[in-house]
C-alpha cells in the first residue's frame, strides 16, 4: 500500500528574507577593495581635465622618480593592447578606435592618459600629481543637437558630421495611417543624461602568476564571463589563462555591464610589474568615466482617430553617444524603437535614430536601457493625445490596449508579446486610488486654485534577454546543479547577481524541486573558475533565463536521482517527492542523502548511468518576456515655488509568477526611486566646453530616503509561457513605469495653466517659470 | 558662465584706465597674484596662488590686454591652470565717469574646468564675484597708497 | 580622493592647540567640510590640529542672559540640547535642518561658521539672534558680533592663528516666536535659501522683528528693510507680504545650476513670508 508522504512546504512564492543580506548588513562581504594580497601595488590613473585636446607631450620623469613609484605607463606603452570593445553591430556603424590610454588626443574630460603604479595608494596619488601634460586645448561639443549643427567641432576629426550611425525601422504603413488620421499630435521629448551612481564604484585587482601563465582579475562587474573572453582578447592572452572573479558587487544598474579600459589596463600593469595591482575608482572618476545613461532627444508624432484610436507613430531619436562606443552604446536606442508601440495595438510605426558623437563620457545601459525612454515617450504622447481630444487618460489607454485575446501578439516592430492582460493592472490601480473620487477632489481643488495632478503610465517592457539571434553575445544562461556525496546541494549560475537576490530565489527553486531544506543549498556565481560559462545579470534576465536553466538542470538531476532510487529500491515503479524516492508499491523510500552517497560510491550503477549527481543545462529562451503594469501618481504643485510633492504612488506590476514577493517589492521600490530621480532631480550637466559640472554628489541629486514617497505596491499575475517558471522579470519595471506617470501627473496639475508638456527633471524653477508665465 | 557687474572707484577714468594697463598695478591688484612677467606686447605670464577658506591652489597662466580704447574700454583675458583645474576669463571692461570717480562695468565669460568645476558648482558664481570685488578693492588701495 | 600627506596632532590643551595654530597649523573640527576638500586635493594643509578632543571647547551652558555654545558642539548637540531648545529654540530648529544625521553627528558649530559657506544654515539664525562669536588667539581673545564676523564668501573675521572658542546667543524672551524655513538643494542639502525669523508682539503690535538670510548672497545678512517694515504692524497677511518682499532688496543674488538669481530672489520672498507667518503663530 502506498504510504502518504506529507508534501513539505513549498518556498516559491513565499516572502523569504534574502540569504545574502547577513554578510551585507554586518559589513563582512568582500568587495574588490577588501581584497588584500602580499605585494599588492596601487594604481592611480591620470585623466584629462579637458574635453578635447591634443597631447603635445607627457612628462612622466618626476612621477617615475618619486619614491615608492615602480612604474608609469602612457598610451605609447599600452598601444598594443586591443581596443575597448564595442559589442553592438549596426549597419554602417562608425567605431572609433578606443585605446585603453589616450594616444595623442583626448575626447572627453576624464579620458585616461597615464597610469602611475606605486607601493601604496597615497604615493600613487601624489606621483600622479607630478605628471605634466602639455595640452593643446581644442573646441569641444557636449550637446548632441549642437554636435549635429553645421560648423560644430568634430569629436573625431575623421567624421566631421559627428554622426556615428543612422538607423531606420518601420512596420505597417505609416504614411497611410497619418493620411487617414483625424488628428496628429507632435511633441519633442527629452530623456536627460543620468549618472548610474552605484553605491560601490568600480574597482579592479589584477594578479599575474608568471610561472603558471595565469592572470586573476577581480572586477566589480555584472558580466564576469563575457569580460574574460573580451579582456583575454585585448591582452592577447589565452582565455583559459584568465580567471575573472566578480566578488561582492555593490550595485551596477547597467553601469557594470561593460568592459572598461581599466580592466585590461590593470591586467597589462600586473603582467608588466609581475606583482598584484589594485585600482579603485573614486566617486569623481565614477561620475566622469563610468558610462552614463539615457541622453535622448526624441521627436514624436502620433496619428489618431477622433475617438482616440491610435493609428500610427513616428519617432525620430537623437541619441547622445558620447565620445566612444562602450560595450552596448549604439544598441541602446534600438531597444527604444522595439518598444515604441508600448502596450498599444497600432501596427504602423516608423523610427529613425541618429547616433551622435559628443565630447562626453559614453552613454550605455542604465536601469531600463532604452525602454524607459520608449515608455516615457509613448506614455507622454498618449496623454498629449488625450488632452488634445479631451479624453480621460485611462479611457484612451483602455481603448488602445492589445486585448487579452490577442496574445501572443506580433508588434509592428517585429516582436511577439508573450502574454498579457493590460487592462487588469490599470483597473486595479484605478481602484486603489479610487479614481473617480480623486478626479472629483481634483475638480474641487482646482476651483480653489490648487494645482493637483493625477498621472498614470501603463508600461510594457521587454526583458529576459533573450533569444541568442537577437542579442549581441548569446542570450541563453547556464546552470550547474551538483549534489555532494553527503547530499548537500550547490547551484552554479552563469548569472551574476549583484543585489537582485538570486542567491535566495534560485535556492527556493532548488529547494522545492529537490524537496530539501533551503539551508542545504548554496548558490555560487561570479567566478569563471567555478562557473561553467555564463552571460551575466542585466536586462531583467537572471530569473527568467538563469532561473529556468537552474530549473532544467534540476529536472535532469531529478531523473538521475530517480534512477538511482529505483535501483536501490529494486523497483521501477517509483516517484520522487519531498527529498525521497519512494517505491509506489511498498512505500519504502530512499533519501537524497542515501542516493547521493550511493551514486558516488558507485558499487552498482543503473544501466547507462554515470556515477555522481551533477547536471549542467544551458537554456536558450525561445522568446523575450514582456512584463507590464500601471503606475498612478498623485502630485501637488506649490503655486508659489513650483515644488512638486508626491502625495500617492501606486504601482501595480505584472511580472508573471512571483518567486519571492519581498524581493519583488524591493526591486519595485529601488526602480521607482531611480525613476523619480530622473523625473524630479537627476541630470548630468556638461557645460559648453564639455566640463561635467555635476561632477560630485554635492551637485548631482540622487534621491535620498527622506525624498521618497510611500509606494503602494500591488500586482496582477499573468504567467508567461516562455519559460516553465512562468516568470517575466522585474528588475527594471519600477524605473520604466515611473517617470511618465510622474510627468503626466505634474502636467495634469499644471493643465489649467495651459501647460502641455514638461521635460525632466521637472525642477521647481522650471515649473515656477511656467506658472509665472501663465500669470502674465 | 556669464559674468557681469560693475564697481565704482574714486578716481577718474583716465587714471583708472592707465592703472589697469600697468603690470605692476595689475600684479598688486589681481587677488593671489605672485608674479607678472612680460612675455609680449600687452601679454604677461602670471603665477598666482588662490586661497579661499580651506581651498588653496597654485596656478600658472597668462594675462592679456586687448582692444584698448583709452580711456573708455579694453578687454582683459586671464587664463590659469593648476592641479585643481583651470580658469579662463575673458571680459570687456568699460569705464564711464561717475560722480568724480569711475564706474567700471565688466561683461564677459568665465570658464572653469577640472576638479574645481566639478565640485564647486554652487560656489563658482559667488567666488568669481568676490574675486572681482577684491580686484577693484585692491586697485583702489594701490591708488590710495600711490598718492 | 586621496589627500596629500599631512601631520596630525590631537593636543591635550587649548594652549597647546593655539601654540600649534600660531605656527600655521590648521584647525580640524568635524571634518565635514575640510576633509572632502582635502580628499579632492582642493586643500592641502601641512598640519591639522584636532579640536574635537578638547573638553574646553565642547559645552553648551546657560550663563546670565545668554547661552554659550562651545565651538566643537556638534549640530546634533545643538539640535538636542535642552538648554538650546528651551532658551533659543530658533538655533535648535536650524541645526535640525543641516545636512543629514551623519553630518549632524560630526559637524560642529565652530567649523560651520569658520567655513562660512554662503549657503550654510547656522548663519541665518545667528544673524537673526544677533549672536556673538568669541575668537581666541595664542595671546588674546576678542568678541565680535556675527554681523562683523561673516565677511564674505568663505571669509570671516578670523585672523591667522585664531580659533572660534564659542558662540554666545542671547536667551530668548518667552513671548518671542521664531522659525527657520529653508529650501534645500536636492543634492547637497545646503540652503538655496534659508530664512530665520524672530518676532515679538506687544499690545497686538510687532515690537521686534529680526530676519536672518542665508543662501541668497555672498554672505548671510539681516534683512533690515523688511524688519523695519514690520515694526508697529499687527502682522496681517498683507503686511507680512509687504515686508517679505523687501528681504532681497539691493542684494546681489547668487545664481548656480540649482537656482537662478531670479528664482532665488523669489524664493527668498516666499520663504520670508512663510517664516514670518510661522514665527508670528508661535509668538505669544
Ligand atoms: C553631505 C553634507 C551635507 C551638508 N549639508 C549642510 C547643510 O545642509 N547645511 C549646512 O549648514 N552645512 C551643511 N554641511 C556642512 C556641515 O555643516 C559641516 O559640518 C560644517 O560646514 C563644517 O563643520 P566641521 O565641524 O565639520 O568643520 P571642519 O570641516 O572640520 O572645518 C571647516 C573649516 O573650519 C575651520 N575650523 C573648524 N573649527 C574651527 C574653529 N573652532 N575655529 C576656527 N576655525 C575652525 C577648519 O580649519 C576648516 O577650515 C554639509 C556637509 C556635508 C558633508
């Protein structure tokens, strides 16, 4: 007779505290700067104070003679090192040769020109001050629109028009759509340059073992494996002689989804001096030299029928690329194009991108990477259209949404939206804010001359990057699951979490699948010597792609466990549950521990079965996933000062199945903070000469805890069919949904004054000027 | 960054103009100027040390006078660079008689770069104004002491 | 972000400290302004003398009709001192607006006013309070009014070798209403505009009004014209508005990335009115 086994509690879906947090909150985690090695040397990088200049000469004599300095290198020394790689390819893309140290010219303020290596970091910093560079300062251009103007200084003399690429994409019949329209609305919409500002700046330790021909590189990165492949090529080193470790990484937000000059440079230095070397980026360097995000000037046109039906969208993007292409620089705005229809049915779109060089640090992926721009654009335009047609912004959205029955839905930009019920989160959010009453309250407030705004955004995003043919470096992810002879479980993932909590969520998946205690599971990542290979953590992909790889590796392993269990139980009629293989006839069982021991001891093996319990799976996703949601923001604008106060922030997100609500909430909160930052405070400002004037946290305003509203977070759940976990990804959703909702809310507040649009950040002064203008 | 303003000195335009063309007077009036050495017609090499609260930095640069229209206007270009960054000021000074003295109006552009530009944003305007004020105060006391 | 090498002394007595300062050493208090400048190499003092360990400088006490605050009293001390809260609440309210908790735990009143950042908070309150500053050198000691102490951007009446020993603030009359209203710059927290107000009424009329302003100009100041406009008035909304509109009269207003001169001037007027309203509401 079959015995009933009580199914142990499942962990997936539970609010489990993050297993990585104890080491983080007790200050015992190991970041790059915590790495200490005998014989460690320290590097300081000398950088250009000018945005554009020729280097007449560099005098390194005094620095080299400084006590404690063991080496100084300039561009001449490093010119054989391969260029900083650009992983994006677009037809006709102009790619400047990006030396790791400047040769005879610098292209942005902060451009590295020399590196000083010394026995301690103080000596290195002192000696760096002794390097004399004779500059021939050249005119610079820091604004993409100015860079396109006739007669603008050429960032790269070989391309005097400053155009790096033109990109065109269209779907459907845009001209027809526009000719049939009752109304066409147009708006210029910008998405300003932002500084990612990870809590931990970048840092690299390089350790060369000459006898082994082995270079160990520790870097604060989101992509250890890709870095290994690329840095090995830059250094001309065999890839298997390079080990890259991403130790604890204190945030990245895309800024560490890159291969920078400093990684190859430290490798070069370590190989030259045959001693370990450390470089830690200062906050000032982080602002000047680590990629920035956004940098869009968009021109939108939307054609519609009088009833609000959107017929077509035209978009022209001017993308500020900066002086070089970092890993994905030119690819980022193409993501904006892919997502330009948002959640709406329209099948007629046309987009053009002009990628523009400027004398600024390159732009690249920053939380959302291309999708916040797209969402901001379409969600602003829908409001502009609603205002034009005097329609309610909720109504016009509901009218144009792709409907539940239309999935999988092919978009005009060539994507297939996996699953969705776009009206559901909007309706839920409207209920939470009690929309009708809120509008009544607003009408009352307006009568009293108060500026109260209600704004919404209904976003869709593309994540879980992604099918390999559609990604620059392969879009699969890998997992190895190994059960030790004593039954303990180790998961090795190719994802490289740095704050997202996969040490917890992946352990939840494994615990449920194997029916073991979560404390018996260890999740390892971020070391190329430990993990098979991997793509990394970015684009809200780790759980949907990396988690799925873990899931499939577990299925293989479970099959093997069952085989061993069947052999040990002497029966083919077995099932696996609760960490036991159970004979369905006798009810006898073997635990995972017993099975693991037997599999390694290998006294006897099931037919065609190898000893040991280990399984590796590389999972190639058949599609992206498309999370969505609705954010509603209520604001009050101070008529006297223009200051914006966020009264309510409601976020209803649908990221498919939720593995751990606590972690999902954390991602939403952090994402919204960065969205609010863009909407209200943050902007990287270069002056006309290419000086970054928001060069420190004293002038660059990231949101602080006391500036955050309470976030009322809720969810709808529409699983994806793309992966068996039904998860979509949530790392960027908060940011993507946020900024248009906030701007729509403030524009709504100012609507009685005739305001139709505001660019970000919506500073009190800008708003005050609009209020003042409406009075006169 | 645009810089404009005016300052009144208690002596006539001819005197004010003449003084501001005199390298010795400039050396004593430019705040922090340690030396001014002629390198060409109306062009001088300058060493200066800027001290402002805790901030201190040595600069090397140039002062150049141009477009001279005595006694009513001239252009002054000041450039300096040092470890903490670089500054460049280019301004037109216009002298008009006022109550027995001279109103010197200045209108120009200032560029600041390097560390100073990045960290001193909220202070550059106030600091530039103070430096200009000090310049005219110094000019005034040089004049008084030369009487 | 690595400073140049420097010597460091934590002297045992005030005299020892003054001796070192006379030789050109630089005082270090909370380090909240000085250390960042050193890390950026904008400042490179050869020798730092740490004042924070000197008991003689760390006190808050009531003495006669005044509260004496030692130079190394932290912003946190001032914010939370029962004496300050009870006897000159304006100063405690102002201290609470400075920076964030970490900065308030480290930064000192002496350091803040010696630094004399044109956007610092304390100067507005100290102007309104007509406070005095006691300056001590190796040989002498003198007392100056804050009006004379704050000279210009980052410039004070401190002579080389002198330190701030204490700040003296008169005990507030019980009927006085006070308020500090600030627009904080979103990145640094410093004041774009900060207005400190004290008002006292007698027989339904404003008998005394003091308005200290920071953030607006090259240095903090008292808005004398606005003060005058209030005296003898009942404090109606229009009267307040009229007075407030005078706070930036004849002032050369700063402008920067975060606020143009026009906007600052406007904010000063709005916040002066708000501070006056709040102070009047609190006055007996
Ligand atoms: C993130 C941040 C935010 C801030 N926000 C604000 C804000 O909102 N409002 C505000 O007002 N301030 C703000 N500050 C500045 C802060 O209040 C500082 O504490 C203060 O300006 C300096 O005080 P300190 O004790 O740290 O002085 P230190 O940095 O140690 O010294 C500053 C200067 O004063 C000199 N000095 C120190 N003590 C004496 C003395 N007794 N006699 C003579 N000279 C002395 C030093 O030599 C140095 O030149 C902020 C600072 C930071 C880092």
